[in-house]
C-alpha cells in the first residue's frame, strides 16, 4: 500500500473479528512503532499484547475498574464493560514509560509513545487489518496499569483493537485541513 494513500485514507474500523494479526505481523507493527520520533532516545514505549485467550481476563480488569469508579454500577453496566475486551481478537495497549524529572519533558515522552501508537494504527491496515484506538476511564486507572504489568505512574496512551474489519468504517466526514492551518506573518 502506498504510504501517502494510507495516511490520507486511514479510518477506524467499526467492527472487527478473527483472524487477528499473527505474531510476525504484530512484530512488523512494533518494528514500525519503534521508528517513532524519540527526543533523547529514551524509547518511552511499552506495548502490552492482549491475545484472544486473555480477553476475558482483560474484560474483568475493565469491569473491576468500573466497580472502583462506580460502586453502584449495575451488572448490566459491568457486563458491557467486560464486553469491550471482545471488540477485536487482539488488543495492543500502548503505554508511555515516563522518566519523570528527566531533561526531556514528559510531554515529549508521551508524544513519542503517541507517535508509536499511530504507527501501529497505520501498519495495521497496511497489513490488511482494521484497527481502532480507544481510551476511556480505565486508561487512567493506576490499578489497570498494574494489572497489565505496567508501573502505576506509567501512562496508557491507548487500547488499540486490531482484527479483520467486518463492519466497514464510519462515514464521518473528514475535516478540511486548511481549516487548521495558519500562515505565520512573522
């Protein structure tokens, strides 16, 4: 796939199913991710792969997070939270492993991890898969980070759901880039 075509036409998948990417395809995605801009060569990225067999446990982690935020959450709400783990056959959690107090500001470390996540989001369709980037309250829950093997003060950049696109993409109209550009007059 042509790189410019991929950049101009990338869209989030609405619904995904098996098969998901193989271990070799995931490796290709991660190889692309670690080419992200990285001021200071801190390599602040961490990728946690949640495969098909771990989705039920991940769904439980999500439901437990909801229970902590809302102790009165109904069983229907908890089940809806568990079901999020089954949006795709593979979930890649992208985190920023921050070096706090380093001369490279934390925002630049987060930006680097975000660029790595975007590289995965571009590599997935280049390899024939659909993908969608989600966050939500569990991304900001220190207990979720710990359950995923991250440090409590790491930052989850996103949950990237990857699989075979079976639901198309949203018909959401794309903005005109010119609306976001200004020429500096000096």
